[in-house]
C-alpha cells in the first residue's frame, strides 16, 4: 500500500503545526504550500530533519507552487489571515474569500479526487467558498470547527471537575463564532450527565467561555490566533479519513434540508471515513436548541450573501 498524500496550504501557525502532527502520527506524506518564498520549504525541511529522531517515515516537502501537490488524497486549507485582538472571525471575510478561492482552484486542478478540509475563517463561509469553487460533491468538502469548540468545552469541564479530559464528552454544533450551539444536554463525564455533576451556573459559565474560547487566545497571544488545538482537531479529521474510521465528529457540512436548514455549511455531527462525509447525523434537538441552530445558520447565510465569487 502506498502512502497517503496530504497537502497543507498555508505554512503559518495552523498549517505548520498540522504538518508536524501528521508527521509525528505517520499518517502520510505532507506537501506544505505557502505564498511566502522559503517559508514552506524551510519548515518542511526542519520537520523532515526531526524524523530520524522521532522515528517516523514520511516525506515532507515545502513549495510555493502546486505541481508537487498532484494527486493528494486530502487538502487542508489554512491559508489566510488570522484575527487580531478586537476582530471577529467575520472581519476576515473579504481577504480570506479571495485566498480560499485561489487556493481551491489550484487544489482542484492538481488533485481532482481530494477531500478538502477547510480551516480558514470565517470557517463556515470559507468552507462554502471551497465547495462552490471546487465543484466537488458535498461529501468531499468539510470544515473544521466543531471538534475545536467541543475540545475547548471538554477541557473547561475537565478542569472544573478535576477529572481526566478523556472522561469528558461534549457536543458543540452550529457556526464557528458567537452563534455556536453548545449542547450541554449531550455533555457527559464518564457517561454521567453533566447536569448531575455541576450546577447550572457553572455549566453556563463554561458555555460562555467556550463561545469566547478563540477570542480568549487571541487576547493572550496579541498577534495571531490559536493553533495547537485547531491543528489537533484537523488531524483527528485527517486520521478518520485516512484510516476510514467512520468516526462521528462535529464538522461543518453542507446541509440540504437536515435540521430544516438549506444551502449553508454549519457544524453538525457527521460520520467521517475514507469517502469524506459518509453520513450527516440528525440528532434529537429541543425546540430551543433547534431554534439556536437555525439562528446560527441565518448568521452564516448573512455572510454568504456578502460573498462575490
Ligand atoms: N496561498 C497560500 N498561502 C497563503 C495565501 C495564499 N494565497 N495567502 C496567505 N497564505 C499564508 C500566509 O503566508 C501564512 O503563512 O497563510 C499562512 C497563514 O498563517 P498564519 O498567518 O500563521 O495564520 P494561522 O494562525 O495559521 O491561521 C490561518 O486559520 O484558524 C484560521 O483564522 C485563522 O484564517 C486563519 C487561518
């Protein structure tokens, strides 16, 4: 069996950390692409030189073009500008639309059968751009955000209860932004409902901190946004696809009637396997949760309407 090939576009914080994790997990060969001359080449070379020490056999190359990306199985798009303090993800819309459009055209040209994972923000709108520009079927375009938002919530719950992060399950749906929908009803600790473990006000505080999780990091870093947790989330998706794990994960998927939502990408539980999104799961929601998801979809629609492709 030949090794899988993963292109990561954008050799900045998220892209380089993603390449690092893919190499350390020996998931496949990595082609790192960026517009800045020398940056992807330098980071790929540095990473490649770590492999004899960590004992992993993958090939890492960096490039400013796309020829080397040909026939990739997966293309991860992290190209774009990150937030600065005080900016919302939506403020990145115009700049990142142009970048994601251009990058997607190149990916399609060289890897017509790839599965595209979008990371650039505003996430749900950028995933829509990649979908429209690529012309790929909807199961081969997916956005990373739900795993990240869920991981943030899980880490805050584990911290509050002083228990292993592995004990904590949670589910955050909706758009990656202020309108995200943390479903506390589905959060459990070693199978025990969260509501049996924590009082309502503590749960509400965790929900709020989850909503502001990205901004909290932006404020602390002052330059740039989060990348360790985002790259971990991307790589969980890459692994699920490459190993055909059929793993259920919250990801941005194109909805055509599921949850009563049409024509937008938004975070929902999906089954990720070798074919990409193999299923969209429609879980039971209360009227209130369903309304929150629909408000979230409206917010994404508002952004999409501003996009000119
Ligand atoms: N083609 C390829 N690479 C590009 C392009 C392009 N057209 N435009 C910009 N880039 C590169 C930049 O040169 C930079 O190296 O994308 C990289 C982005 O890296 P960072 O600035 O470090 O940003 P990062 O923190 O990685 O975030 C990237 O992911 O989480 C989101 O909001 C975040 O949209 C942002 C994206």
